[in-house]
C-alpha cells in the first residue's frame, strides 16, 4: 500500500511514450484549431469581393469568431475543471469543426458571422484545455518546451490554411477552405480514448483504477498495489475553480497583468492574421505573394514558440517574454517601410516569432502560474479577457485601412501594444506562482511509497 503524490510524480517523471502521445494528440488538436482560425483571414479578400462588404464590415465579420472565442475560453475553460477536460475538448472540437464548415455554406455577411461566432466558442475553448493538459502531464524540466512545442501546431494550422488556400481559392472558391474544416469531427471518438483525463478530476470522482494506470505510465517502475491512494497538494485538488480563486493568496495583481499581456498580444496576432494579406496586396503585391507572407508569418510563429519555450526552460520565462515582446514592437513597426522583398520576408518571420510565438510562451507561463485545480480556469479567463483585444484588432485596423492612412501608420498601430505587454509581464509577481512554490518544495522528500519503492 502506497500513498502517491501525483503532482511530484508528474514533475519528476522522465519523458516517455506516454508524454509523446499526449504531445502529439494535443498538437494535432491545435493544428485543427489554428486552421479554423486562420482560414477567415486567408479567404477575406475573396469574401469581401463576393459579398460586396467594406473593410470595416469585413473587420466585424472576422471579429465575430473572436467574440465567440472570448466566451468559449471563459466558459469552456472554466467548466472543464468541473466536467472533465476530455469532455470539454470533445465539445470544442465539435463546435469549431461543424460551424466553420457551416460558414462555407453561407452567402451573406450576417449568417456568416453567426456561424463564425459559434465556431469561435470551440476555437477559444479548446486552447486553455490543451495548455492545461500539457502543463499538467509534462515533466518540470521541459514543461515550457513541451507546451510551446505542442502549441506550435497553431502556426502549423495557419500555414496549412495558407497552403490549402493557395490551392483551393482560385479553383473552387472561398467556400472550399471552410468546408474542409469539418473533417476533424470524425476524430472525436479516437481522441476521447487516447487523451488522459485531468488528475484532479479523477481524484475528485474517485476513479482509482485510472489513476493507477496514469501513475504506471508516468513511472514505468510503479506496480499497482491494493489500497494504493493518490493525492495532490491542497492547492491542486481544491474542488471547483471559481474566478475568485484567481485573486486569492496574492495572485490578484498578477492575474490582471496576465490579462493585459494577453489583450495586447492577441491584438497583434489577430491584426496580422486578419489584415496582413490585405495590407500587402494594397502595397502592390499579388494575392499569391500576399498569401506567402501569411505562410512566413506562421512559420516564424512556430520557430518563435519552440525557441521561446526552449529559452524559458533554460532562463527565467518572465524575462524571456519581455525580450520577445520588445522584438515584436520593432519588427512589426518596420514592416511599414519600403525595403527589398527578402528583408521584408525576414521581418515578417520575426513578427510571427514575436507575436504568435510569444503568445504561445505566454500561455505556457500562465499555465505554470496557477495550481492544477484552477489551471483551466486561469488560462480560460486570461485567454477570454484577452480576446477583447483580438475582437478589437480586425475592426480597428479595418477602420484604419478604410481611412487610407500610410502603410507605416497601420503597422505602427499593430506594433505599439507590444510595449504595453512587455511592461505588464515585468510587473507579474513570479514568487506567487505555483511554479515558484513547486520549485521551493522540490527539495522535500517524495511522498511515502514513491520514494520508498
């Protein structure tokens, strides 16, 4: 009979096939999610032409999905701590797959916007859940790398949308790239069988057999014994996760700082993903070249996420983020000035690395900041509040495009929020985080049974 602290077991586990499986499934879910999100920006010029909408109205159409993402992140992120993370992820996949495909069957801006809002519930809701899942099961030493590697699937999804868009838009019309988004719904039964449930939920619901299986997969040397008990630290097993807990134990100020950082970073990400194609086309580039810029943006985002995660595991994640935000301010601002096309591609790649990549590292940081029992809630609220920046971005930049302002003014408006985000991250009280608490207690002996095997 043993008493096993699952948190310590997960923290100190060696990377193995169990971790690899979680990483692959979560990354695949994020690829689908990234495709569904990027597809509207890829098809935006064609949609505007066919439906006859102005840049400002097009901004509202794009923002309808982002508005849904705000509610999805808050509601489906919070409810996952109550109904189980696997079930919440399945609901999210069904929402974003079916309603993105349904948007491809619409012919007017209002119906399109309604379908995108409903898809946005799933797109926004899945993010906090997969981040919480990856954070919970990753070994401590490589946790940031694992989360950012998983989340680089978001950039892969964006690149997939650009590649599929270039192949389908001119041949089959903009509707085809939306209809293709319905395929992931077929994988829901497989995902439910393959992805493990969150440990606090299994403990709360008394599923001891599943906990024994998870312990054995985290530590292959573990052999189940009758009467084995599983537990987590009190902060990791508190029942439920109301928003008020995000402000307890000195976490309130840092919670607000996370919300500001998310707002500013998501403003930049969605301003670029929604309007980069249109801005570059307006600057004289062909539609094919403008779509290539989107491809480079997402390619840079993938490398920024992986590189940022690797740096965050070797250095202090807080200061890695500050540097990445400052790089975003410089690279985005410079996009508005004339330069040779190869230099422009480099800047677009850096902009992707320091916006998409930085947002992913910020997700990793907020996932490590909160205890297990409120992790989905903390990530969901940060993401949900941040979505207001994502909602504002397409509308605001669309208004600037409609005003006919110089190109450099548009990119300056997109880049300045990075400075505010850098200041907000500087103000986060890292000593209040679950990560710092775990590091402080990591020298203590393991719980009986695991240490004494």
